[in-house]
C-alpha cells in the first residue's frame, strides 16, 4: 500500500503531539525562534507553520528514517522533520545517499 506523506504506518495522519515532537528533533538555528524555525538533517531551513505545505519554500514532512516498507516504525527515534522536496526524493530509499539532493538545490 502506498501511503501519503505525513502519515503513520497505517496511513493515518500524525496527531499534533507527534508533529510537535518530531519538530523538536529538528536542528535549532542560532538567533531564530526554535518554535518556528529549524533545519532538517540535511541543512534545509523549515518553518513549523509550513508542516505539510508543499507550496512553501520552508515546507516539511515527517519522514520515516527507515521506510515503513523496510520494517520502519512510528517511534520517535525513527521519525525526523524533513524538507518536503527531500522527502519526495528520499522516498523509500534506505540508507539515503545525500548526493541525490543535488536536484533539490538546483531548483527542481
């Protein structure tokens, strides 16, 4: 079964508490409000209010680090905030090779 982004292993959207907990796993940016601005693990700037917003330059998804199709699970240790374009490129790849992100930085 193909799941939509930002859903758990059963295809149900993540609840607000999980969204906030995953957000808190992002990297704070010195000098910026960490409740609103962070970086994902690949250095992309993301904004909390742009969760699931694929129209925003700061939009982000909740990513399963180990994909669900490869025995990934919904535990916080397997979830990360990820720039939405990166999540689409990453898809079900594990481990993920960050060299594939050249598409994102070139304006995609």
